[in-house]
C-alpha cells in the first residue's frame, strides 16, 4: 500500500521514454497516487510552476537536459518538492552527485514494482517530515509573536490548538487549565472536537489520566486502555477517538494544565512528533504564565485605585 497519511500524493515523472511513464503510472496509480509525466526537463519545469507536486521521479540520461540539472533546478525553484533519481546507467559517481544536489534517493533501472513503491513511500515520508518541520518552525515563530504581543490567553492558545490539528493531522486539540481548588481540569481552548464530546462533563484531575500531572511526562492512552485511564471512556469511543496524547503544562514543575491531542486514525505518535508537541506545550505554558501575571497586575492596579483620592471637579 502507499503512504497512509498521503494516499493522494502527486508525483511527476520525467523520462524521455513513454513506456517508462506508462509502467510507473500503472504501478503507482494502483497504490493510490496521482501520476503525471513529461518527456523533457523543460516541459516538466513549466508544469511545476502551475501544479503542486509532492515528488518528482527523474531519469538521469535524457536529451537536451539531464536529470542532475532537473534535481538542481527543482531544489532551487521548488525546495518543498522531493526528487528521486533513476537511471539505466547506474554508477557510484552519479548517485553521490544526485544526493549532493538534493535528491532523496537513487533507483537503478530496471527496477521491480516493489522497489519503486518502497522508494516512493520512503521519499514521501521524508517530504512529509520536512514539510511538517517547516510548518512547526513557522508555528513556533507565530506563537512566540502572539505570546509577546497579546495577553489574551484564549487567542494565543487557539493559535496553538488550530495549528496542532492541521500540522499533525489530528482530530482535535485542547488545552485544560488546572484548578487546584477543585482539583479539576477546566477547558480553556479547543479545536476539532464535537460539542457533544466537549459537554461530557468536568474533568476530575484525579480520574482523567492523572499520571500526566503526577509524573510531569507525556502520556499516550490508546483506545484499548480508555476504561482504565479516562473519566469518560464511552464518550471517547463515541467521538471516534483511537488515542489521546496528554502533555503537562507547567513552569518550574508547577502544574498549570494539560495539552491534549486527539487521534481518530490508527497511526501512533512518533518520538519526533512528541518532541515537537512538547515544545508547543512549553509555549502554551509560557502563554498561561504571562496571562496569569497580567491578571495579577490588573488586580493589583485595581486595588491601588481604591487608595488614590479621586480628583475633585
């Protein structure tokens, strides 16, 4: 099967042999990919200006321009697109050169359908990771700016939640603030979840994945363990959730709340995803701390006003 997260990935084939196009299109179309082709590098570069592709498969030896020139041009003009080089004249020098220029992989001809599919899946995984990394870095920049320019806690956390759902292809994301007085987790900001699920009831910090606050470490609970760890397991199943990842929000080990990411698909959270989410959790914790500090300052100012004589008319 093709890459589960991106079954409709778009692929462009550059090769001067029509039979190669037909063969690759047949193999990859059966895997759910969208495949186009051009016989010349020049035509392919024009197509890339008009149509977004995820991956380009290019032959090394072609008339007019060779594949190395295509790799170089794509890297310069379309850095978000992955490139795989293939050739009927394989040698170490050309393989090394293509990788140096930015090619993700190198596939000698003739190749089997399984070899082609394996290279495409590997390369699309790299493309997807690089794209997500760029988006994450942009999100960090935007969240930093929001934290520095606004004391509106919900506004800042909404930026984080909305982008978490988009970048990590999750069903939903929520931020809960820890209420020490009631030992509860109070919903502050959310994205992607149904009203019915959100209104299921207040979360008791001692009953809803309590190990997150106790250990101050991320905890992922999959559907098979909902009954043991969730306060509302049946509601989670009705929502179609397959896993809930909870990350503690805190400053100097003082619990401020919990960031939760909800999945509906069967894919597990990777270590890299959790690392990225921990960075976002740190930003959310800082936003919470800043907002609380601002609220205290506002309160203190209001208290001071009581002792300032009012001006006489």
